[in-house]
C-alpha cells in the first residue's frame, strides 16, 4: 500500500490489461480515471472498485482515442475532476491486421490510427498537463512485438508498438536533460497476457499468463518508475533480449 494517492488516467480501461491495472492501482491506494468507448463497462468497473475501496475516487469518461479533440478535452476534464494528474497510462490498443498488400488497408490503418496516432494524441495531451505542472509520470504500453518487424497479421501492429516506444523514448530523452521538469517515462513491453485481444488465440498458450499475474508485473514496473520493462520478466526478459540480437530467420520462429 502506498501512502500518497496518485491520480492516474488510464485509457482502454474497459477490458483486459487496462481494467486490471485500474483494479490493482486502486488497491494500492491510487485514484483513477477510467476511459474507453464502452462506458457501461467503465461504470461497472467504477462500482466494483468503489465497493472494494470506498475511499478511492474513480472518474469515468467516454473516450475514443482516434477522436483527437476528445483526447485533449477528456484529459483536461479528468485532470480537473481528479484534482490534478500524477500519471497517464497510454494503454488503449487494437490488434486488427492483415499481411500488407492483401486488400485490407482499412484494418491495418485502423490499427495504426488507434495504436500510434491515438497514442501520439494521448502523449501530447498528457505532456501538456505535465509540462504545466512540471511533474508527472508517462506510462506507455508497447509490446514485445515492437522489438523486431513481425510477419503477416502482426506487421502493422508491431510497427505501431515500435513507434509508441520511440515516442516515449524521445520524450524521455528530452526530460532527462531538464532537471526543472520532474517527469518520468516508463515503457512497458508485455509478452502474452490473457485479455479480450487474444482470447481466441490458441498457439501462444504455453507462454500466456492470466490477466492478474501479467498486470501485477506491469503495475510493479509502473510503481517502481522503471524506464522500461519486459513483463512478466520471465520468460520475456531473456526472450526480448534474444530477439534484439538474433537474425530475423530465428526471430520469426520465436513469437
Ligand atoms: N494482452 C497482451 O498479451 C498484450 C501484449 C502486448 C501489448 N498489449 C497491449 O496492451 C494494451 C491493452 O490491450 P489488452 O490486451 O488489454 O486488449 P483488450 O482487452 O482488447 O483491451 C483493449 C482496450 O483498448 C480500448 N480501445 C480500443 N480501441 C479504442 C479506441 N479507438 N478508443 C479508446 N479505447 C480503445 C478498448 O476499449 P473500448 O473498446 O471500450 O473502447 C479496451 O479497453 C494494448 O495497447 C495492447 O496492444 C497487450
């Protein structure tokens, strides 16, 4: 349990990793703003969290991260309602995709717009608040698949996640040289964690962990304000390290 409640906005909080991060952060004593498109899910989660932790403040806001004006407006509104903003978790994401050149530009574009341009809007909105306050913690949910180019249905998804990690590192590269800005940046690289995104995926079962276990590793890395974390550490730290070094002919058979 922490003693200082931090005020955190989480995008994509209606299911999977985002919903579980909200549960676990609230259990650690933090106040949360839950955002996503499915507000019925957010309202149920708010009721669940406030029943379990009556002292916690839980704000709910409808947000489609591809509506960029809404990203800025919701960030400002949720920040005001929370009474300030200590942390923003860029989590909303989409796993749609097809091999490039197979006639489904629409699916690949939707993934890129949600995971990359949507994340860019969220980082811009969060950083506006953090620059003004001169403090904050930016958390970006990338993916192990960001470490290398991925084949077939994963190509655009992996590229979008590499782009998001690069945005986070770019922000960090600025703020580490600005002592007047007390801003930390954490990039999470989850491996396979059970969620709606992969509920029908069979071949990854061996390395898949349940949502609570996977998110516990994410929340520990967030709370420790790690610069980057492959989560869960086992088996993803050795796999991630190997992925960066091995030739593509080997990497393409690993994940
Ligand atoms: N699970 C894994 O193994 C894994 C591994 C690596 C990375 N990740 C990343 O973890 C993040 C969470 O994914 P998940 O696994 O928890 O999948 P999920 O259960 O499908 O959750 C995705 C969340 O993103 C939200 N979302 C999707 N499109 C959105 C949009 N246009 N605007 C606002 N919210 C949107 C969804 O909410 P609404 O539909 O209600 O809007 C939902 O809350 C994603 O960024 C994903 O890429 C997951």
